[in-house]
C-alpha cells in the first residue's frame, strides 16, 4: 500500500490550486504516493490547466459543485494511500510537513486525525482549532463571561496536543479513522463536516492531534471568494449547524449567544 494520498478539491481557484499542487510535489520527498484533485464543476479555466498535469495528479471531473464533503469522498474512494491528507486549494505545504504528519500518526495508535499549524499569508499563526460547541460552554461564555470557550484559537504548546476539532484546511486521516469512521458525512454541503468528523472520532475512542511542528500556509477564505452571493455562505452554514446540533439545540444555542451578546454588559 502506498504511504500517502493528498486530496485537493478545486472550485474556481485555478491559480491557488496550481500553487498548492506545486507545493505538495516539491515537498514530497518520496513519501507522497499520489495527488488527487477533484474539480467541482469549475468555470474559470481550471480544468484545462489541471488536465495538463495528469502525469502528476489523478483528476476527477464533476459537472457541478457537489460540495466539500462529497468531493473529498470521491477522492478518498479511489485513494491508494494508507494515510489521507485533505488539503484546501488555498494552502501551501511547507517543507517537511508531510513527513512530520505521517511520522507522528504512525507512532500514535490512538490518532484518528492530525492537523498541522496553519499560518496566515503574512507568516503569523492562524487560529484553526475549536472546542466542541456545547450548550454549557455557550452559557458559560455568553451569559457568565468566561473567555474563549467557543472561539477559534490555536494551541501555544511546542509539542503535539490533543484537541476537540481542527479545521479541514489540512487534515490527515489515519487508517484507524478510515476503518472506524470512514467517509465524511455527505449531509453537509460545506461547513460543520469537520466538527462532525472529529466528534465521530471522539465517539470511536480516537483522538485529534494538533502538531505545531508541521506547518501549512493557509490563505484563509480565498477558496470561498468566488461565491458571488454574499449570503451564500450563511445559507450553507445554517443548515450545517442544524444537521450537526439538531434543530432544537441549534436554535437554543443561537438564542444563548444572541441574548448574551445583547443583554450582558461588556
């Protein structure tokens, strides 16, 4: 079995995707077995450029945008690697990162996923980790003023640390996770599939690790800048939240946040 498969979903991010692919190829150091690019019905000329790279990548062509979870699952289904790295098109992999992620996972039997430190375009550390959003945490933060319980953050540890959830901009899935959890939940078109997957890992007795020695540059939000309707992200975010929390808990959680922001003195 090959060591690693990298899956990149492209949707109208031609320049970014080509840069991402280039960084993965240059970083490979022999550990990389394959790059799988799933084009989600792009209309920006991406496909013509990606076809030129078919000696270096495996290409899946979709007629329309099938969403983040389903497109990644298409890649996972044909992947030959023992480990799967889901990688956003708006990322650049830094030297040594692939080796560090795989090496760490190989030596942690309880690892279900490993995420690297994400860096902003200016080189600063990017917040990319969440605690699971519970009603108790919402009340503590928004009604009683405890800090940073539900806010995105980044661990300051110098070594690997267990986290609740890491965003899927760069997300290594282990063989144990593939066996126990399998594919991403395709009920999510975009947003909350990362919360869902990490929650399922926790239920299965596996852990999500944040590995700060592995670094990936993430041009945050760039892969979503092609959305013309500014409300489109909200239209996708709300259904994802309802699926993840359940309808009642979704509205209760949002009431707690809204009421806390409105009535609690800052």
